[in-house]
C-alpha cells in the first residue's frame, strides 16, 4: 500500500507520515521545503519513503510528482492533501486580488490538482482513498481571514463533489477539519498565552496535537471507514460554543 502526503515536512503532514509508516504503508512525501521533508523521511524506516520536493500549486509539478510515485511504487492507494496556510489580518475590503488568489491556490487549487492527477490511477486500480485537511474556519468562519475561510470551505464542498463523481468507481473521498493544533507553524505565529487561550474554548480544555489529526486521517483511509464517503469530520476538541 502506498500513501502520498503533501506538506510532509512538519506538523500534521509529518505526523501523518509517521502514522502511515506505522500502519505498514510505503510513502511518497511531498513538500516545497527540501530540508524539512528529508528530515521527515530520515526518521522513518529505510526504503519506505520517496521524497519529492515540489510546489503542489503548480500543475506541471503535480503531474511530475505523481508520475514519479507511479514509477517508484506502481500505484497510489491513498492521497492526503495537507497543504495549506493562513494569513489573517485583513478583511475582504482590504485584501488584494493577488492575496486572495494566493490563498485559494495554496488551500484549494492545490487539492484539486493533486486529486485530478491521482484519480485516474485510483479508478484504474478499482480502489483508493483521498483525505483532505480543511479547517474549522471553513465551517464556522474566522475574523479577518476571508481568503482562507473561503478556500477551506471550498475544500469541504470539493470533498462532496469528488465523492459523488468517483465513489462508485471505488474511490472514497473524505475530509478532516482540525481545530487549533500545536504545529510548528502555530508555535511560530502565536504566543504561549494565545495558544492556552485557544485551548480554553474547547470542551477538551486544550488544543490538539498533530498526531491526533493523523490518527483520524489514517482511519478515514482505512477499510475501517469503508462506509464513510463525502464527509467532513471535525477534530477540534469540541468547541464550547456547541454546548
């Protein structure tokens, strides 16, 4: 079994790589940061991972990386689209068109390109699983971050569209929507006090860890979730606003 994981250099992508390795998969690890993704591969058992340094917002780069995966392993059983990024601070009235387009390219178009490249091979195999990483922001909104919110909402809608179009051909498509997660990006962008405050809004009383998202992703890719299709599953500690 072969799993392809984007943004595998750190955070949720790195944790997901380790989780699939523990489940016995061979891996195709994709990231724009060569140092980070090679470090992820170095922590895994030898020979199970193919590293591809690529920008998954680039159509040609995506086609090349999927071709490389097929050349190395002959198949792709699981695709995990982790790539994304957020840059809060501007409302829609303040956002430039270039900033808007960059948010959509990174968070939504990348997901479309990766899916478009692997779907024909999965359908030819007669079986495959795709898991997207969206965000709670795409479900409930977020202040001063309209491009990110719109793109992540689009990932959920794309999940349902792909499930409808490809589910009967053996490809299951689902999505996870994490809440605040203690990733390296969060630790770089937020103070410890801010992180603690974010955790206090959850029923769990804390923010999540990348490994907890990875566990949900592996479950959605496994036969244990064979009757789950087109769903967006929140993994967010239960925001207290729900109770």
